[in-house]
């Protein structure tokens, strides 16, 4: 076997949960999985019909996204977020995870003198992984007391080396909402492209949904996904939109790589984007589940569980995230994510994804009520 002197992938974050998962699975009725943020509710029937009936499976789909898909995205940007984006400045991605993970390497090819990805210190781990996959460095930006990225704390030497800054609002895992206009201005001032991961925008609880594009398109790229909005994580459709030069460059490179959303998925996404009714319904489901699970955990653990400003995660300070996750698995048969999966500063927290039906969460409550003290 060849000896490896370079990159070898670390354990995948959720694979680290296997022993805790095994403890939860010993309960009759099985594990109630509140770890990964994967939707369980159905997408609209019209989306599934479009998937089966588009006739788009024979030919290669456009990597940048069909004109219909990009028009549907543009219309959604206007009606949902109040911003005008020309369709030339919108492109498709195969879900947003691959985009997040690969963007730094394409930026680095174009600016080889830069090597740094700036990302929130408490964050979705793929921002830092993207830096590693580009052979570069990830630099965590802490939050200020308001929970916003503390942009003033960024070392000017890191800003000079930065390929991009990631911002994520509503945040996974904290549920916080950031000031996207301030991030856009910081990026323009420092010549650093700002990528705004807005994949939870449909679940903005405090105030209206917001996008970085409201602050202008120059120097920024907003990233959106149908996975959470429309319960279509299995379909793999997202889009990115904003700065004309960045979108043109990235969509050209990605065309060479062969990154393509399958044609039937593109057609189905057009149908999903044209409907808000199913999103309103889903919002109500998550709102109810956040309240339900918050009260279950408050009663059982005696901890304070605040509802998030956005997203469908409870982010709870429990003292020791792994210990809490193990106890909850043993006593309630529920699997949650210890906070250190989202950064070394979060070991005291757990993240609870309310992605199971109400009856499964009630099952956790029943188990906890009858578990030995
Ligand atoms: C913050 C954030 N960004 C991006 C993604 C990727 O979503 P998808 O690849 O399904 O679009 C996720 C998924 O959980 C996420 O939490």
C-alpha cells in the first residue's frame, strides 16, 4: 500500500456518534434521530410529478442550470427576498454542501497567492473542510457578544490571505441571525469575497427573511438550497447568486468539472420554487416541534432551552455535550449532536435537530418520564 504523506480524511463528524446511536437504538421503538438536519416530511406532490414527467433525463443538463430553473430562482429572489438578480448572475449547484466544500479550491486556483478561508468559529464543519480540501488554512472568526461575527477581530494578515469569508444566517448550529450588510461592507473594504450561506432562510423566526444580496451584488454570493425549504435533501438542488464575476468564474470552472444537477431534479426544483404554501406548512411543523422539544428537555434536564431566532435546531448549553448526548441516548433513546462537532469552543453544548414527527418526540418524553432517576 502507498504511504500517505498528505491529506487523509478525518472521521466524518456524524460517524463519531455511532456508539451513542447504538445506546439509543436499544430502546423498544428504536432511536429517535435528532442529530443530522435531514428532513422527514414529504415534499409537494407536484414536485414528485415533475420529477417523473419532465423528460429531461435523456440529454445532459446545463451545469449552470436551465434557463427555467434560473428564472424560477430569480422570481423567488424577488418575491421572497425582495432582490432583483439577473439570471446571468444565478447558477445551480448539486445541493449546497458540495459548493461549500469546493469553492475554496476554485478560488485558490485563480488567486494562488491566497490560501485562507475565514468562517464562523461555531459552524457547519464543511466551511473548514473546504479550506483543507483546497490545501489551504481555515481561520475561525469568533462571535461578538451579540452573536454576530466579530469581524473587527480578524487579523489583517489573515484578511490579506483570505480567499473568502463565510457567513451563515440563520446559523447552523446556533440559530443566530447575523448582520449580513456589515459582512458585505467588510468584504468590499478588504477585497475579500463574502459567501453567505442562507440555506435556512425559510425558517427565520425573528423578523423577515434576509439575504446578503439586499446590500448589493458586488463582491458577495448568496447560497440557497431546496433541501430544507422544500424537504428535498435527496434531490440535491441549490443555487448561488450575486457578484457577476464570481458567478461567471465559478460556473465556468464547475462546467469543466461536470458539476450538474440532473435534468429531472432541475425541472422539479422549478415547481418547488414556484410554491410557498408547502414552505408555510413546514414552517409551522418546525415551530411546533421546536417548542415541544424545548419543553421536553427543559423538564427532564432542568436546563434553560431558548428558542432560536432562525433554523430548526435547539442549541443548548448543557455543560458537557458528549455526556449529555450519552445520557439522553440511554434514557430517552434520542440521538443529538455534541457541540464540539461544530467547533472546539462548543464542547459545552448540544444541537438538537427537530426533524422527527411529533409522535417520535413524544415517545422521547414518555421514555424520559419513566426512566430511572
Ligand atoms: C449551514 C448549512 N449549509 C449547507 C448545508 C448543505 O445542505 P445541502 O447540501 O443539502 O444543500 C447544510 C446542511 O445541513 C447546512 O446546515
